C-alpha cells in the first residue's frame, strides 16, 4: 500500500497541483501492434508471391458475364428484401392482432421459415412442380408450374419468404419499443388504428427496425449466392461458369469477392444516412442541435 | 335528487355519466359513478391515487371501455349506436370520429417524439381533419404564441422541458377545436418550478369559457378555477360541490383526511 500511495498533507497540495505529469507508458500495446503488423506483412508477402495471376483478376473484373451476374445479384437483393420487408410488416401486425387465427398463422409462418434451412427452402420452391404440376384458379386459368417458377421466381420466393420471417420479429420488436402513450395520444386526436400505425408508431419503430434490417440487406447481398445451386445466374454462379472454362478459380473468386465488398461498402454508407434520418428528435442528433443552438446564442 | 336525475333534468349537459362501472379483473375501478358536466364549466376531480379518477376521465374519450352504465358526450351516446332496444358497438373509425369533440392532455405529455412542436400540433388537423396545411400552420403558430412557445416551433420534444412539452400538448389538443378538454394530472410529472407555467395556460383557457374536466392534485388551482369539485375514493364519488365547500369545509371525513394529507 505505502509503495504506491504518496502521503500528502493539505499544505503540499497547491505545490503538487503545479507539478509536471509523466503520462503512463503502454508497453503492452506497442508489443501487440508490432506482432500483428508482422503477421499482416507476412500475409501480404505470401499473397504477392503466391500463384495468383493478378492481370487475370483485372481482366475479368469488368467482364460482361461478371457484370450481368452482379446486376442479377443486386436485382435479387432488392426484390427479395422488398418482399421480405412487406411480409415482415404484415406478419408482425398479424402476430400482434387480437384475432387468434391471424396470430396463429403468423406464428406458424415464422416457426416454419425460421426453422428450416434456406437452401432447403430454395430447393422446395424450385421443385414445386413435382407437387403441383400446374398452378392457377381451376376453371379460370392455369399455368405449368415449371414455366412460372424458374430460377428467378424460386430464388425470390425462397429468399423473400425466409427474410419475411426474420423481419417480422424485427418489426414486432420495433413496434413494441414505441411507448403506449404515443398510441393513446394519437387516438385522442381522433386517429384511427391504421393512421396511428402509419403516422405515429411505424416512423418511431423505424429507429429500432432500421439497424437490424440494414444488416439483413447486407447479409442478403451475400445470401443470394446460395441461389447458384438452383441455376440463378448471380455473380458467384457466373464466376464459377467462367472458371470451369478457364481454370482460373482463385482469380475469379477474388473478382466476385471484390464486387461483394464494393456493394456492401456502399450499402453501409447508405445505412449510416438512413439511421441518421430516422433518429429524428433523439439522442446524438439532439445533442448536436442543442450545441449548435447554444453556440449561436 | 340523485346525480342521474339531475343529469336527466339538465339536458343541456355536455357530458353525462350515468351509473358507470369499470372492472380491471377483480378490481372495481369505478363503482356506479354518475356525474354531469355543464358546458363552459371547469370540473375538477380530486382523490387519492387508485381512486378511479383517471379511469373515469379515460372512459369519457373511450381510451377505456366501460363495463356498466352509459356516457353521453355532446349529445351523443358514446361507444354504441342505439337501434331500437339494442346497442351496437361502433367501429374503430366511428369511435375516432366521436373522439373529435374532446381534447386530451396526459400526465406524461405523450408528444409525438419524432415530430417538432409545430408538427405535433398540425398532425391531427392535417391527417384527421384533412385541412389545408397553410391554414393550419397559421393556426398552430397562433396556438404556440398563446402557450408562450412560438420560438420553439422547430424543437423536438426531447429538446423541451416538461413544462414546455405539456404546453405544446395543450396546443396540440386545442388545434382540433374540441368542445371539451380532458386533463389527466397534467402537472404531476413536472418539476415543482414548472407547474406554474402549465397551470397559467390552463387558467387562461378556462377564462375563454372552454369546458374542462381536470384530474389534479393542485388544490390551489381547483379552489381558484373549478366551478365544481368531485372527490373520489375507491371508485366512488364521495363528495361533490363548489370548491369552497368541498376543499375548504368538506362534509365527509374521507375528503377531510385527503385534503389534510395533501396540504401537509
């Protein structure tokens, strides 16, 4: 105890307050940083010396097949996510409904689609024709299932319905996070239940919903690659098709990885601005506004 | 003469509450309560917590559903449509329509957190009454002026003090041009130094002739502004009369005990 404490008398304190302070030295941090930099340098060196034809990577980075695969990946991400969010909102509201049938259906939907692997769901949709050779309304019209549910439809349904089950829980959490007083105040100014949900509850629930849904958009970009098994021509499948022909496996995987990283980076930037928008009247934004007002005053 | 007979005798009442009971599970929150309120008066309701006074207020604008009895507001039976000898429950939209005659101010303000003061005030007129924005913004600014907060039009609720939030909440309710204002312990969640500014706004409002039903613990305000005071305990009206009687010389021992406890 006496070794690390310095006994002082109150008379000394004024003099002590003027003394020079020697900052602590963090030797452990320096050692850890050096070790990690060493490992990184070794990795960079290994890749540089490794058998990777970087010109091939550059050559295929903007190849037509890669770009069309990229566009299919983006289209599928947008469509599946849109379907997932719509289903998520609908099933979240059904889940919270006083009607036991609606609630039961929502519970079943969430249970089924969260409880089975995505790959299995994709295969189920893709092979739906084995169960129902034709679909339609009897007597009015009917199509051959094979014509309707191709790789695109099967992927969209698989990813979208699966996403809806997860998003439903996120949306439900968001709605529950909004104080009940907000709903009462909305009722008191004469809003119907639907207007209250649309104007008051959902906009505030968004603050809670956006961050996880943003993460799910980013996962969705990568999840679309699963659709390569049912012949949907997204970027990974097209990269594979090319390397089956030219045997440049690693180079084409690097091309695909590069594009995924670019897309995800752009999305992360978008997510930042979206989160800022929906934090209206809350937390950091408020602190900044108040600071600005005080500076101005 | 019982309260109901009185209510029946004065058909010009803006609110008539007849034999209303309300249960929360086994708890009887309201027990056969009858009360009628004349237009242009300020009805104060006092009583210990759990006495049912807030519940009674919430029944008037249908935030709570009554289990027995009936309530009429502005000449209309609330919650039901009468067809011969049967009552049919109203739809969500019809109940919303009925709520337009009442404005409500909550203990915890309940301003819409994602909207500025101005947006809070115009939200109802804009989305419910569907009135033109230009017109209602001008009106909303006049209301903000009236509650002394014109400079806070673009502030979010989180940037306002409790007293300021409650004044915006009063302006929000008034923007719907209600015939009746309900106040549910409007100053109970405020720091003591902020109570005065809210009571001042309410005092001004009473002076304009607005019908007000105020659940409050502010006995000074009740004595000064109330036309009539009701003391409730255990879901029942124990005593009713002019403030000089109920607050100064109550006849019931329960009222006396309560007032003594509040003033201590």
